């Protein structure tokens, strides 16, 4: 069984640029969630995709957008990058919408640095 | 609005002793509480969870206690082992909702 994978591992961008992060969900999982983890903080929910539709969004501006593909892989796009976007971006998948009792399964993350 | 809080950024415990990690929450609507463990360069991995209708759940060396009246939960690890050194996140979820709500994390260091 393949776990959640993310690419790239690390990324350096400059302010104002755009970035696309990618995630392959665990086999059999049709729900993908994205989280932002700033240094010294816990992960913060960005949004969730279920069967290719956005299914909930956290307190993030519209320049954070996403896609989910028919194979349930997903992309996170961030436009007009700001310095505060520097963080670890985590993708998590789950089999369906319910997140309990085993929670969601996380990938290793993409470390984004904005200069 | 920090709905889940872990007030101890770090904890150091001697190998073989008990580690106790604490977590407080404010939202009484949470149905499940989960603990995740995170090593550097890896994503969080699920450790143990507890339903809001229970007050204790045990899995091997790990036990989670829930005190609903105090809106407090704790994770006990006994005996602590060097491989337990990691950052531990407390998280909560409302059944059917989309998101896990995480605390800030506690870095646990097990000393030989």
C-alpha cells in the first residue's frame, strides 16, 4: 500500500511569484486535505477536496487554490507569494469524509521558503 | 481563536519513566480527539484517538485520558523510550467536518 507522497520536497520562491505543490493520496482514499504548518505552530487547515470538488475551506485568502484530479491526486496553488507563506505544506488523505477515529494520513510535506 | 492548546512547548523525560503530554480545548462540539507524532522531515503519523463519549483509551504503552468537564486531555507514555523523542500534536475533529484542529505541539525528548 503506497502512502501519501508530496512533491517537491523543498522549494524556494521570491515574493510575488506563484507556486504549485503536488500530492498523491494513499491508495483507496478519495479525500485530500491541505494544511499549512508555520514554524513552531501546529498545522492549519487550508481546504479539502472530495471527489474533485472543494469541500470546506479554512481561513486562507483566495490566492490559495486547489484542484483534485480523477485519480484523487491534488494540487495546491498559491499566487502572489508573500513572506508569511513560508511554511511546511502538508497534504493528508482519508477514505471518505469522516476524519475519525484514525484521522487523516499525512505526507512528508513540502517546505516552501519565500524570499 | 486557538480552539486546541498545548501549553508546554517542550518536555524532557528520562528513559523508562512516564511521559505526560497535556492538551486543552475550548469547543465542546468536538467528537474525537487524536494524538499525532511527528519526526523531522516526516509528516505527522496517527498515534491514538479517543471518542468524546469515553474517558480513557489505551494502546500498548500509550494511554489517552479525556476530562470533558475540564476540557482537557492527556497522553501518557509508559515506559518512555528514546524512539519516542518527537513532536506530539493534539488534534480534534467534529464528526463529519472537514478539518482537524491542531494544537501547537509539544517537543518530547527522552534522555538515556
